[in-house]
DNA sequence: AACGCGTCCAACCGCTGTCCA
DNA sequence: ATGGACAGCGGTTGGACGCGT
C-alpha cells in the first residue's frame, strides 16, 4: 500500500552507487534514467542518476582548473547568451553546465560586479595599469557588446519597433530578450577546435 | 582549540519542452 | 488533439571545507 512506497535516497552519492550506475549505463547507455535507476538497484530517482552521470561520471569530464582561455570564453559566451549554461558548456569540451554555472556564480559574477563598480568609481578617466589579459578581455567585451547592439538593431529595423532601452543592458541579458542571432549557425560545431577563439571572432564579424 | 564566517560545489527542486500513445 | 511520462535546463540550497580571529 501507501506504506510500501519507499523514500528515495537523496544526498551525496557513494562510490558503490557510482559503480552500480556506471555498470548499468555501460550496458544500456545513458537513456531511460528511470529504468537505469531501477536496474542499478539504486533507490534514487532517474533525474538524480542523470545528473550524477552528466556532472560527474561521464567520460572525458574535466574538473576544476578552468584556464584563462576557458574563462575568457565563458565571459564572452555569457555576454552573448546570458545564463544559458548548457549552451555555454557545449562550447567547452569536458565542462558541464553545472560547473560553469557554479564557476560563474562563485568567480565571474563577482569579477563582473567588481568591474562595474570600478567603472562607476573611476568614471571616464581610467588610468590604472591593467594586466594584458584584463586589457584583452575588456576589448573583447566591448566588441561583443557592439555585436549584441547590432543584432538588436537589426531586429528593431525589422519590426521598426520601440524605444532604444537596450543600451542599459543588464550585462547578461539574462532574460535573453535582447539577443537575436542564428542559434543554429552559432552552434554548428562541425569545424572544431572549440577553444580556438577564431570561430567566435568570425561569428561576431558577420 | 574553538568559533564564526565566507566560499565552493554537488545535488535538489521546479519548471518547460518534447515525445509518444 | 491531448495528456502523461520523461528529459533537460536554470535557480537554489546545504554541507564540507578553509581561513581568520
């Protein structure tokens, strides 16, 4: 009866659970998560199994040590896409959406806030010395910002629309209302070295 | 040593989209 | 056309850990 319904297991995964999950996925592949959970004899929901696999057990996962290059890419992609973590992760081989989201929330969002408040404080006269990577980043942010504006303008021309409120962009456009570009084209990975920034530059040029 | 506080990250939750009967 | 099951996503939470006092 109702009492027969067992509570599902929650919380941290044990090595034993990981092993069982891995075994079943090896046999039937990463699909039908509910079935996987049952077959593995895990008292967990399919969702939880999927998450564990995607973020931890999947082969070729990179963990920690996000390089400058990767960070740079995340910043730029976030500028373009907002909080669409899975799309951003798609451009960073071996990285998961969860990791990128965490990295953004713990590192980059703070950096961005800091930067913003610095800009406010120093106003137009920005005289302090910058590291080369900071300089580069700033230039690139300007560029992608420009592109966003261009895309927005295109759209506005089409619908000869409303006011130009977009300027005061919440830097992420997290609602994504302002972003307008060809997602299919953007995520055509056929010609890869994903960390090669050429692709994004050429995209931004169009 | 012990406490408080901040940070990080794994995992959960709730919602939306997609598929299929 | 519709409704249920499942997959996937982004936001949020909570526990572990490190560090300063």
